[in-house]
C-alpha cells in the first residue's frame, strides 16, 4: 500500500514492555485481498497464534514485520521479495469493526510504529525561536 496510509487504529506504545497498548497499526483491507511483503526478507513464522493466522517476516538490519489475520501462502524459512504476495487477508472479526490488516514492526525486539518505516510519519522540522524580549 502506497502512502498516505489510512489507519483504522493507530500504534499506541505501552507504558511498560508488558503493558496494554496497540503494538501496530490497523489498515483497511477487504477479506481475501493479497498481502505483500513490505521488503526483502525471510519468513520467520507462518501459523496460528491464539486462533488467529499470523505471518512474520525477518528483514535485514534486525527488523521483523508481522501481519494478522493472514492466511500465508509461504512457509517458515522461505525467502521473499519486496512486493511479493505472501498471503491473503483472513476474517478479522473481533479485531476491527470492518475488515482490516494488523501490521506490526519490531526493531531488535522492540516494537515501533510501522508508519515510521512506511513514510507515514512526518519528519520533525526545527524552527528558530523568536526572541521573547522586545525592547
């Protein structure tokens, strides 16, 4: 999906590593739609976690992307390329009111907003401070 990304539920970092939060973003996507790898990598996991079909891909540089609910068409250890179809969106009932794809990202084991990687977070721009003392 090209920017801008419509986000149904944004990333919400937990206050502590095991605290509540939303460790990813939810993107609107119709059930049965193809899900593509965001970059080159190797399938880390393709299976079920807590009754949901999950797929994760390990990318160079310590990055791991995860997708749910996705019926994977690839298996663990498979090399994938950027843009390659890796699965299809499964029934997301219970996660979003409408069909959606949950996309998560971890860098060296720490969660971060996938929008940072997808170009959906505007760059910070520092502006000069105006002098508050006027004579």
